[in-house]
C-alpha cells in the first residue's frame, strides 16, 4: 500500500460476545459459539449446528444485519473521539449479489438502517462493498485513498453477514458446502458484525496495528468451479504483501485466516505457504482461524482477523512480531496483508 494504514480500535458483535473485548477474550480462551440450531438437514434429518448471535429478537433481513453491525460501528466511533461521527466515512463489506437467498434491498437500504440505529447522519461517502470475504479488503484500499485527503481524519472499515437463513442454508446444503451429520467437508454457518477504526499510520501516535504490506489477486480455480485450485491467486497476494513489508514468510510468526472447515481453503493455504516458505523455517507457521469458534461470518471476517491480531499483540499472546492475514471469496478474489504492532516492546 502506498500509505501505511493503522488499525486503532475495533468493535464486534458475534456469537461469543456483544462487543470487541468480550469476543476477543472468548477467542483467546477458545470458547465456541457453535450450537445446535432450529434448522434441520433435510438429507440426514439431523439438526444443523451454527453460531447464532443471541439477539433479544428473532428475525431475518436488513433489520438483523443492522442490529449486528451498528453496535460494532458505535464502538469504533467512541474510540475515535473527539473526531465527529459525521466526519468518519463507513466502508462496509457485505454479501455479494451472486449469493443465493441474499437479503433483499441490501444495497439500497442497509446504510439507512444503520443510520437510524446510530442516531446520527452518516458521512456522505459511506458505501457498501458487496464482495463477500474480500469486501473489506477492497474497502481498505478505498480508505487509503480517503485518508490522503483533507477532512477525512479516520475511516471505519466494517463487515456484516449472516448465513442463518433457511433458503441460504438450503442452497449450501444442496452444494454440499455445510457441515452436516453426513458431510464433514463443510462449514458451520454463523453471523457477525465486525468493524475497525482506521487512520493513516503517519498521523497516528501511540500503539497501533500497522498494515505493512498488502496484496490482492484472483484465483481461477474457485470452490464451486470445475478448474482445480492451484492457489496461484493466494500465493500472488501473499507474495505482494510480503514484498510490501520487506520480509519473507519465514519472518512471519503466525497467520490469521478465513479457513472455515472446508478442505478447499486448508489446501489453498498449505499450497501458498509451501511455495513461499522456501524450507527456511525452523518452527511451524502457526495458523489461527476464528471461524472455528464464530462459524462462517463471510464479509465480517477481515475486521475480525485484524482485531484479533491487535488484541494478541496488546495482551502479549501473539507468537511473534509479524502476522499474515489472508482471506478469499467464493468468486476467486484473494487478499493478504502483513501486519505489525507499533509502539509495543515485546
């Protein structure tokens, strides 16, 4: 990235916590939010397991998504004080239009729903990025450009998603994508709203998680396609991120990823690491995948990974100085970033 970005704070609403401190403490402790759901797998007759946020009401659609993301955004807005809320653009990753049973009028009305819950006018340049897991990566690139302008001191990059919707669940069951009693090669559906407060690193004092390198590419061998995956897209994205940070993969202590339980992403991550490791690593490259505890949270995963990396550095349980985050969408977009905690002595 031409101008380094700094992650200054986070906000989260997940199946294991209603705010960032609670969620991150639960992830550190290995507490899982995956439970039995009311929905049934029509093939086996068994109940599906998933990670539902225990909201006080039960509904689906825009209202639910807004209830998931608005508190997470509010955490970041409070952390940005004294910067006025209306001066902070919201860049929000959401589900892609190609996803089956996607929430109607998501693109048209979600920002209005969020504005109503926050009780304040949103920045006029607030926008959505409907690219699934890669949406927030694209939002970071836009945030970089915005933070280079006058009058935009901070940006909030957020993601919100939910797979806990019967028509959507049926679609993934039919494609054998869900973890069910008769399918071990699948993911547990989840839902979450996660956000991070972003500033230009050269304008932020004190502790911050700095994105030292960034990479994006595309993979032709997608999970729902017929072409085999060779992890070329992820390898390219990770290589770009490492080159931007001026380090090699052997310098990275751990990875934070969107691996969800499907074999596809495990293999992809292994292929990329195998190509770039060069046989120089003395110890194993640790792999963190919070979806194990949160369920598949789609567009919300990247802010979650960045928040977890920052929390690990601040609380002293990160296994090393450098971390690599990487995510990928079903459509083939791949994004990777190398992050380092600034202002903290290990």
